[in-house]
């Protein structure tokens, strides 16, 4: 089959969070399974569109949005990937220092225009090259505008109208909601600004329109697919999702086991596998030393690499820090995000020097070193569509302590409930008390080397490869294409 993915992120060219890893992992696995796959990505500055790695198409694409001309160049990645990467280059929208936000000035104000233009020109690119897919796979709200012209007001892309559409919701918290003043950007008649299409409490909601129009909707874990049908996790769309549940399915993400492999990870000072864990101790010593942590090598070291947002339960962790330090454990946190959380970690470092370290930047190498060098990986998320870090940490022999929610529930088995098959620890209520009580149990397990060793080996033996997920997506594609 031919499958085109439209996405705002793809690893390694443009990454803010797990979306990037998930899209590239899926595209690669589908291509390896024999499908012809094209991935369409905006031409951010981070993509580095230079003639040594990309070929620029001779065709320049022109269109109009909101009565303004839009012009796009398209660049194809030359390097042999199992899939094609086409980059939609609209410099005024994407040649900027950040992906969604300027590092100094904060979020870009023109996201509606940016992503509507990207998707419009992505469809133009497919049509121009007559690369007509069987399935158009849209990821998150950024890709949602495709349904505007393929399902609501047709005619602009005659060759693409019969293509089946799959929408994957990686995170329902982000829906692409804009003031109705921006409606003209969609080039649609006002008749579609109603509650059965784009309208949502007086605003424009791009994701909602795509949920309604897609042939199938997926989300990134079975538990999250259930949760988003409830008010606590539905972000205002739970009623709609209950209504659409016959076309909604949860497919657990995989992880890229080549990029995340402790036996040959180029970022690590030493390597290890289930046969020989000695390298993991080297990784821990290296991490303690490079970060200036003074906790003894035998003390448990907890880690986290994350966007610092409400979703991730950062407040629960911040409140638990004095207790963690009091237990003699160390803590390393890497991530950027909301200023209050960043300040909270900076304060903790001042209060507990040598015990708590905060790395306030995006750093791929350090993320791998934290996964490998820690004993315990923390994910106290309030909600978590899938979560990749807990799977990385299992593979790196770093025992996850997670909240039992979304993909965390589907990937971590609590050893207290299932002593024979458990791989980590889970807690239910989103409270600091529940986190602390569960961490206490983890620390107690840690003190018994045999138990801990078994836990590590079991986690490392889990299979989270993309092959399984790609099979489930293929089944889904085949079902809707036949229809
Ligand atoms: P989300 O997509 O909600 O952010 P995931 O667990 O799915 O959560 O994926 C997060 C990804 O982003 C992981 O690969 C993680 O290592 C990475 N990441 C987040 N923050 C940073 C950072 N500051 N430096 C390096 N990698 C980061
Ligand atoms: C989103 C979710 C995260 C998920 C990722 C990839 O960013 O927050 O849970 O793992 O997408 O699907």
C-alpha cells in the first residue's frame, strides 16, 4: 500500500516530544513491512535544508489562503531511508529558531496560518507529483486541516478525494483551537463553521473536524482510547468521542530499538545487555560525576527527562523532592517548559546541592545518559497518551515508577501486584502522597539486590518494537481502504 503521513514533527529532523519518535518509528516499520511510505514535514530551520542532503524540486508550488498568496518549495531527502521524506518549505512560516515557540519570546502567534499552509501545500505536493496514497495518515491537530478540503468542501484536490483518511491523536490536550476571526485561513464557506464540523464553543477546532471526518481515528494506547471517552480525560471532546467510538481504536506505540539500545548506544560511556550489566554501573558513575552529584554510588538515583507541563505531574515530583533527598537518594531532572516548574527545580538544586540536578535544556545525548545511568525512572503523569520514556527506561534497565494512566498503565506491570511478571511500580491517585508511598516501596525493593536484578532483567526483555504496532496499523488501513 501507499501511505502518506502528514506530521509536525519527525525524528531526527524536528523533535519537541514523543510525536517525533512515534511518527518516524511508524513510518520506518511500515516501509520495512513492504509499504511505500512518504512522510511530509514542514521546513523548519532544524531540518537544515541544504543541497548536500536534500534535492529541491524544480516545481514551485503556489496557492492562496485567506486571499493571500502562499508559495512553497519542496525538498526530498536524498539519503536512503526506507521511506521518502518530503519537506514543505514555506520560509516565512517555518524558517524560525523554534518549532512551536521562539526560545526567547515564547509561542508563535500564527500557528493556524502556519499549519493550514503547511498541510495545504503538502497536499499540493502529493498532487503535483501524482503520488496518490491509499491512505492519508494525519497526526494530531497540525495535520487536521486536510479534511477541510478532502471531506468538507471538496474540489480543490480532485485526485485526493477518494483517499482513505486515518487520524492519530497523540495528545488530546492539543486540539488546534483558534478564534473565529481566523476562519478565512481555511478557505471554507461559513456553512462549515457549525457544531457538526469545525465550531467548538464559538471557536474553530481543527482536531474536532478531523475526528468527525476521518475514516478511522486511532490513539496511541488502548487505555488512553478508553480514558478520552470520559470527562476527566476528554478535554471537552469526550461526548463526541463516545459517539465516534466505533471508529476509535488504541494502538500502542513502539520504540526505535536501534536508536534506544544500551548494547550499542553511541551516547553512553559503556555498553550493557541482559547478559552483563557491568556497563550500567559505569554509566551511573559517569552520570554522577559529570553532573556533580555527591550521592554515594550505592544510593538509588532517580531520573526524569520530560517536557515540563501540567500533563507530566511535575508538581507532584517537586513536592516529593525533600522526601527523596531525605531518603538518601539522588535526583536528576532534564527538561524545559513552564517557568514555574523550571524555577521549582532550580530552587531544589539550591536547597539540595549535590543531591538534585536540573538540566534545563534539550539534549539528546544527556537524555540517553540519564536513561542508562539512573536506577529509577519517574513518570507521575496526570495523563499520558502513550509515553515513550517508560519504555526506553525498561529497555535500559531503569525501573519505572509511573502513574497508572494511559500508555503507562499498558506498558508497566506493577511488581507488587504481579510478583512473577512485574516490571515496575504504578500508583493510582495523582497525589504526592501516592507517589511517595510507591517510591518508598521501590526504594525497599532496591535494597534487595536479587529482587532488583530480576526486575531489571524482566524490563530489559520486554518487546516494544514497532513491528507489532505496524501490523495493527496495516490491518486498520486494509479495513478502511476496502470499504
Ligand atoms: P511527550 O511526547 O508527551 O513529551 P513522550 O514520553 O512520548 O512524551 O516522549 C518524550 C520524548 O521527548 C522522549 O524521547 C524524551 O526523551 C524526549 N525529551 C523530552 N524533553 C527532552 C529534553 N529536554 N532533552 C532531550 N529529550 C527530551
Ligand atoms: C504525545 C503524548 C505522549 C506520546 C507521544 C507519541 O506527545 O504526550 O504520551 O507518547 O505523543 O505518541
